């Protein structure tokens, strides 16, 4: 119970940090990496990087990461194409998403690769999810962790970003629960973001 209470307290802190980052959009690329760095340091100090996450990088981790990140991007691509033909007023939210979180300078990409992506996975999948699973069971803990990840994006006021975070949270959460490799899901997240932000952005 003490671990669960501590997890909830840190989740509230995460909402405070991310909420400020999302609200002060002019300073997003300074505040967001700092927020993730703080959350990552809290996670590491709480024992996230233990022996099971210090195992050497395996070729299958790279393969699984590339494949799952690409498949997840494919799901988002299909969803975007459907939104373009369905009479739903959701496309402006996709455009706003790119305006908020789309990198525009070289150092944004550096922050994304070195701090934001590892920070999100270490905190949400390495810190939050295992504690919820221990307290509530595998399925319920995984789903609640994904929901908490999605709710932390509600401060953008963008339902598409919240839905995207929920979907990605379930996929990466299940992948981590299956393989227990932070390196794998960091690679998956990186490949997904490369597709989404660099190779073939969904803003056409």
C-alpha cells in the first residue's frame, strides 16, 4: 500500500510538471525535457534500473523494437487516413498535435532522443506500471497504467493526443510486461516517433 501511495503521489507530480509544460507552449521544448528528466531521475533512484534491466542489448530487442514501433505507426496512419474521409471534426486536433509537440530545431530532436523518449519509458513503463501490476494484478495494473499515461496528456486539451497516448500506452505496456526490456520499448518508441515526426508525418 505504501508503494501504491507513493506511485500516486509521483503521478500527481508528473501531471503537475507535464501540465505546466503543455500549458506554456512557448516554452514546451525547455519545460518538457526538464520534466521528463526529473521523472526519470526519480524512477532510477527508486530502483527501476535493476539487474533485469541491465542485461545487454540483444538483436531481438532491436528487431522487436523496429517492428512494433513501425506497426504502431501503421495503426496511426490508417486511423489518420480514415479521419480524412470520415465526416468527423477531428483533423484539426491532429494538426494542433504537431504544432504542440512537433520538433522544429535540431536540439529538439536531441532532447527527444536522449531525454524525452527514454524518460517516458523509464517513468511510465519502468516505474509506474510495475508498481500498479504488483498492487492490482497484471491486466488491471497494465490498463490503469496506460490510463494514467493518457490522462497526463489531458492538459493539452487535445482528445486525439489523449487517445494516441492511451493506445501507445497499452502497446508499450504490454510489450514491456512481455519482454521486461526497457531498451526494447525505448527502441520501439524511437522508431514510432521517427516515422511520426521525421519520415512520414501525418499532416498531409
